[in-house]
């Protein structure tokens, strides 16, 4: 089973809830992560230190102050149907 975690972050750091998701899924699924937002490449390194199969990045100015609708729209383009 594959699971995609939207890696929530604040001020360039992963939030605790994101880290807790990785702990819950350890050994139970193939975990992929996506730090969505603007200029999120630096978050890839900390995510790769977690048990992550792959880190995907979505760098979009539309997500700099994202709402659920902009996130849904952007992820809808990213995730195959």
C-alpha cells in the first residue's frame, strides 16, 4: 500500500503532526511525502531522513498562502486519476 503524506510545515520546519504520521506508518506502508508550497525544496532533506520511499515537491506560488481549494486543485494536477 502507498500513502502520500502532505508534509505540513511552518516557517520552513515540519510540524509535529507530520512527524507523528511518519511514526504511525513506520513499516506499514510505502510512504511518499510532498511538501507543497513555494520554495519548498529545502524541506526535502529533512523528509528524506524519515522513513520515506520518495519525496515529491510541488513548488507553486499559488500555495504560498494556500487554502484547501488551492491545495486540492494543485494536488489534483499532481496525483494521477
